[in-house]
């Protein structure tokens, strides 16, 4: 995968690209970066043109004041794809990235060929509450410390600070209020829902909500996996998504 930096709306956007063939867009979750897909980039780029951006406010992509909600990320992604001259793309999105992928499919249906969503956010049930934003922020901080071995580099510290500021700003603007459920019945892209049976961030019971509402959606529960099955069980996960995206 090769790293690129481009300018959209006057701000830097970093993304990674590799492979060839049908384009496949990888969307990370809140607090993560495109680098979290490194266990997928090799296997997937052997079959597809893989494009993995750092969403604005995360990793190497600058914050964008225009982005106040997850739905705004869908608008950004439509601009991003236009700059890359991509007319149609399949999407693999995790958590917040899955939520953004759903909005991309809802607001720009001609852009989205297929959707694979890993524990997507965007729906709420009071009897099965997802982690709060404060809890997510603590998990993100623990993740950065764990991958750095306890001592954050200057780059990692900057990324963490920007991620925390981005999430807090969006939360204060109401950008994380679950809003996508009314759109689910209108999604017309073939969709695969993947969920870890031990997900502590978004309860596995939400899997049935998404799979039941999106027409024709398939559901795959990965037993024993948590919120990031592509990190915990990459070989199994890669096989599942490759089989799905290679369908004609």
C-alpha cells in the first residue's frame, strides 16, 4: 500500500492505496486510522483496488470544521471519490466507518456497489446501550498506549489529541446522535453485516436490527470475537469479506 496526501477543500487528506481491479473503500472507526486495516490490505489488494483514507480529524487527515456529524463524512467521501475519479465503489466500514458507509449508500446510492459493515454504529436501543462517548475515548487512549508500548511518539500523541478533539467536538455538536435507522430500508446495495459475539462496544443484539431492516442483508456472527474481528481473527475475516466482494 502506498501513502498519498491530497488536498480537499483546502485541507490535507491522507489515504493509502494498493492493488488493482474493482475499487474497495475501507473506512475505519472513531479514533482509529487507515493503518488499522493493515491485516486486510495485503490480501484484499491482491484482488481489488484498495483505498483506505484517514477520515478528516484522524491520523494524517486534518480536521474539517464542516464535518459535524457522521452523515457529513458521507458527503466528504463523495468528494474524495470524485477527486480520485471513482464512479462506483464497494465499501468495508467498521463501527463509525460502517455508519458513514450507510449514509454514503443512502445519500449517494449510485456510488455504492456493495457494503460490508463491521459492527456499525448509528442505531440506538435503550435496553442494549452501546458504550458512551466517554467510554469510547478511554478505550481509544488505552489502544494508543498499548500499541506504542506505553510511551507515545510525538506523531502518535498528536494523532491521539486530534482524534479526541474531533470526537468531543462532534459529540458536542450532536454528531453522534443515532440517525441512520430510518434509511436502512432504502439501502439497495447488497449488504453483509459482520458482528463479533463478544462485542463490548456495540452489543451483538444490534446485528439483527441492521440485518432485518436492510433489504436482503446477510448476517455473519463471528463467535468469540469482539468489536474488531478483523484485528482479532484476520484470516477468517478476510475470507468472509473476499467471498462477499467477489460475488458478481
